[in-house]
C-alpha cells in the first residue's frame, strides 16, 4: 500500500465516522462531504477518472450542498438532546457483526473471487461524454428537468412551512 492510499483512506474513514458521530446536522453533512471527497480521490488514484469526477460533481457538488441548503432552509440544524448510547446499540452491534462475518466468509470461500476477471473495455472520459451528449442527450435533459422541478418544489414547501409558523 502506498502512503497516499493510506492518507486518503484515513481521510475518508475519519469523515464518515465523524458524520455518524456528530450531533449538529450541518457538521455531519460537512464531514460526509469530506468522506465523499476522500472516496473521489481514491477513485482518481485508481485511474477511474470518470467515476472520480462523477463522485465529485454529483455527491460533493450536488448532494452535499443541496442537503446543507435543505437543512438550513428548514431550520432543523440545531443539536438534538438525545442520549449518546441507547439500549439498541448492543443488538445493532451483534447484527452488524453477524452480517460482516457472513459476508467475509462468503467472500473468502466463494468461487467468484477465484476466477480471473475478464479484460475490461477501455473507455475514456471523452467517449463517455460523447455518448452522453449525443446518444443519451434526451434522458440526460429529462433527468435535469426532474431534478430542477424537485428542487423548486422543495424550496416552495420550505417557504410555505416558514410562512405558516407564527
């Protein structure tokens, strides 16, 4: 393992753990954004430029920022007064450990991991972009319009809720 992989993996894991452990929702989303950025950097380090840049554009640039705006507009960014540990943590830990054990056993003893993978087709970011802008331009535009309509609807709902409270 290289030093850069260890640094990026530590950055990503720290961001995700911080996102799970913080009380303030805005801080949780910012920590989650740090984890998303670390994952994108790992993709870029592995040579998957399209997946890495898509991770940055979609998750870091859109989902995280949209979530921060939604939290800020609804006014629910304050800390929640709940106990740190609950009675269900023990059972959740047992279930998570059991699922991990089953998955680890399946990966270790499965036959799919013993086969050599077929050669991957070489697709560049330019080829994917050309396909999106020529063959799949209509579905791409429809998705853009759908996301814009959802954002406008979320803004209208948030504005109506704020206007109704005295």
